[in-house]
C-alpha cells in the first residue's frame, strides 16, 4: 500500500457517519412535524389554551375586556403558527443540505418551503373536520410566511458569511 493510500475502512466510516447525520437530521424534521401535528389537535384548541392563557394575561395585564383578551389570544396563537413553521423550515433546509451536499442552496430552500406548505395544508385540512377547531387558509398563509421568512433569513445570513472580506467598499 502506498503512503498516500487510505486504509479501506476510512471511507466506509465516513459514509456511515454521513448516513447517521442525514438520518438524524430527517428524524428532527419528522419529530418537529409531529409536534406541529400534535399542536393542531383538539387538545390545543382555543377553548383548551384559553384556560392557561387567561390567568396568565390577568396576572400580566390585570382585568381585560373581552375584545382585548380575544386580540391577545389571536396574536399569541398566530405567532405560534409563524414560529412553529419557521422552525420546520430551518430543520428541513438543514436536512436537505446534509442529504445532498452538492445540492444547490436554492433547491434546499424550495424543499423546505414545499414541506412547510404540505404540513400546513394537511394540518388545516384536518382541523376543518374537527368539532373544536377550524381549518383556515389564512393560517396556511401565516405558516408559509413563517417558513419563507426563516429560509430568507438563512439565505441572507449564509450569503453574508460567504461574502469575501476584502471586497473594496463603494464610496
């Protein structure tokens, strides 16, 4: 064996490590999608979550009138949609890049947005048939916006990290 040759077991161990990283990345995606699916169930309906939010709001803000409480409930619940799907997009983006390192970043972004749209649509469709939930196309748009903002931020950050430090400034 020549000095530059690698032992036969090294490439296989690298492949095994890469496979483990890929599997783990997609397990995180599936687990987070499961969390989202769970949160879309009847146990997390407005009637259920208001039992927790109402005392918290009274503690923080004192006695609130009905319309004000409703606006706060709505803001909290819609913010949760945005954040849940932003996290799903980031996890999916990462898993897509790890799965195919020669893949273009744009392709990983589209895969992330596709999965966000798929899970959001399925979850809202399921809620449309629930007795305590309502499926809403507006929620799908909020979910997609959360995913798109997360992916756009990631693309912007990665572009800035890849920018050469020695570029001349424009005066």
